[in-house]
């Protein structure tokens, strides 16, 4: 009879432990928010559950192997998803714990008329050798704290005339970048952090800024027009694709945002996540208790 309260306490600790792991996993899913990493996170969860189950069953060798595999996998994920982990740690440091449980609104640039307006504007800027830098969001909105200077708020519909006007050398905002989000031109005169990579002498400040922001933030790409040569470049994940023709740029943008539109948000509803994984945990717990009763 005395073993029942002890068994209850042990099971309560087990459920609290699993609940905290679920909460942490959900926060990571919210921050990552892309299907390309969903299976990696699921595999990590399976490893953790298997390691916990092996410890409960007192399988010493298997527990040792799985425990070390979980640690190695955690280190590998921290390296692969370093930008997401950085954002995760920054939010914890700012005390924004509740925001970790809120799925951020994802943005998708339409691959039709808006892309055409951008390409037409870039084409004419290139022909006239007018320098330009455009930031195109491809997912979760960029935190303005990732910019050196957030720029001037505009929030207007994207048009080639507006883009061309902003980058005329007679305007006050032509030296910065423009931010395009959800089919709207959000801000102009945005100052970006420069890449610390050693770049070619042919690359100016705009190219280093495009490399810098795409190194720091993965959910964006940058279009650059060189003021000296008029060449067009596309920056993604710190890498420049250059030189490009306007037709090639259109194909790349169309393919990139068509791919973004097909992605599903993988951060599920918290209640759904708890229900799905909770069911699996209850099943495992029932098996463990049944085995213990059989031993006694």
C-alpha cells in the first residue's frame, strides 16, 4: 500500500518532466517554423523519449548510448540551426517568454505582379547604373533590431515607380535599403550590418550589406544593383549570386517565393501538440507500469 503514493510521485515527476520537454520543443517549432527541419526535430524527440524509456526500464547500456546520442544530436542541431537558436536565446534574454509560445505570422511574396514590379524596377535601375538594395522577406518578419538603423516607415504598395524614385541619387533615402514584406514596401533608408567576410574589390558597401543581413537572418533575400557597373546580384544566406540578367532574376524570385508559398507552418497548435505527444507518453507509461506490476 505504501508503494502507491511513491509510484504516484514518480509518475507525476515523469509527466512534469515530459511536459517541460514538450513546452521547450513547441517553442523551438515556433521559432524554426519551416517544414525542412520538422523531421529533424521529430527525430530528436524520438531519441529523447527512447533514452527516457531505456532509463525507466533500467537498460544501462542502451541508456548510455542513447543519452550520448541525444547530446551529440543537440550539439549538431545547435550548429545547423544557429540563427534560430540565437533568436531563441535573445528572446529569453529579453524576458519575452510568452512570445515564445506564439506562432509568428509568416509572409509570402506573391510571385506574380509584385515580383514583376520589382524586376522591372531593378532592370531600369541597372540600365541607368543607379545603385539599389532591396530586402525581400521570405518567412517570419525580420526583427528590426537586426538592422543597424530601421529606416523610415512607408508602408505602401510595391510599384516600380516607387522603387525607382526612392533610389534616385537626389532623394535622402537612396543610400539605404528598402524592406518589402507581404507585398508591401514597409520601409526605406534601412541601414544594414556589413558582412565581415573578405569580399572582392568589385563589391561595394551595398553588396557587403546584403551579405551581412542574409548571414544574420535566414528568412530574407536581397537584390543588389551595382552603382558602378549596373550588375544585378541576389544574396541569400551570405552568398552572392552574380551577375544576373533581369530574366534570370525573375526566374530565381519566382522559384524562391513559389517554394516559400508551398511551405506549411510546422508549429502546431499547443493543444494539438500536447494531445498527440501526450497520448504517446501515456502509452509508454502504461507499458512501463504494466511491466513493473508483472515484476512485483
